[in-house]
C-alpha cells in the first residue's frame, strides 16, 4: 500500500506536444513524465529530478479536443550576445493550426510531503504551454492499493506493459526527464503507449504497475524511483 496525497489540477486548455511531429502541433491525451516533473519543479521552485521521487502516479482526462490558429513571429540572433530580432520578411510571420485539450483534469498522486508545495506553488502551474495555466482544485490524503484487474485510461505505460495486456494505445518515444540547465538535455527517453481517457483499456492479472485509489476507485500506473532512473 502507498499512502500519500491526491492533487487535482484543472485548466481551460492543455497542450502536450508530440515531439518530432512535423507540420502542425498535435497534442497527446496525457502529459509525458517530463511535463509532470516540470509541474513538480514549478510547485517547489527548484528543478526536480527522478531520483528525488520515491514514487509518482497520475492520470489525465478532458472534455474535448479543439483546434486553434496560432500567429507566430519568428525571431533569430546571429551572435550569442545579440538582441533577438524578427526574421526578414517573408519568414517573419506564420500561422499554424494547433490542437489542444479542452477542460483538462490532471490527477497527481504523490508522497505526502508534496502537499505544502501545492498549497503554495512557487511558480505558475502549466499544463503544457504558457497559456495553459492550471488551478489546484483539490488536495486530499489517499491510500493506493495494488490492483490486479480493472480499467485504465488517460495514462502512459512502458511499451512492454502495453503489449502484455493488449491495451488500445498509441506508441511514442517520449522523454522521462530533462536536465535543468538553460539548454536542456534529455536524461532518458522511453517508448510509451499512451492510453486515451476516452478509449480506456481493461486488464487482469497481478502486476506491480497498477494501483487503485481506494476513495475514487481510479486505477493508475505507479512509477517508482528505480524505474524512473532506468534501473529496472
């Protein structure tokens, strides 16, 4: 059993960009682990790395998907110390369609010591981009018990877990964590299956991955420190 807190974040929009997608930005139905670690970093006010978390679990759902036209001003600087300037016309401006989630809800499960940081976040909590500002709707104590069967959606799972249970998932190579330096570098990439909350999958059979919220009945995968650090 894991004892901790359940933190519910809500927003008007969320944008979890699919890396390496060329054309216009599409959104994942749930954030990568690196985005969640970024939210924790914003709440605490310092950069959080995987070794600082004994465990972590989360789930994301939403009401709908939407599209927007985004006006972009492209800038450049020829030398490191130059002030950035708009690119010469006609490369100065651009308009791209962008997909986003409407009324997203991100449910975080964390060790109890994280309550104080979400009561008074140091920086804005964002579900993706600068405009995707989130609100802390609820913080409550929670108990998570091992789940041997159930329904799961709005989550990311390592590809081997997805294939083992034949979940209806989209496969992506996503970052687990980044360094905190100005030019961020990925600390680890992993192939995940992303299970949309609108298309949940069922599983059965004992596994160390799934836990159930005893209050809501919600089933989520739990990422433990050893896995986050790539030791298992």
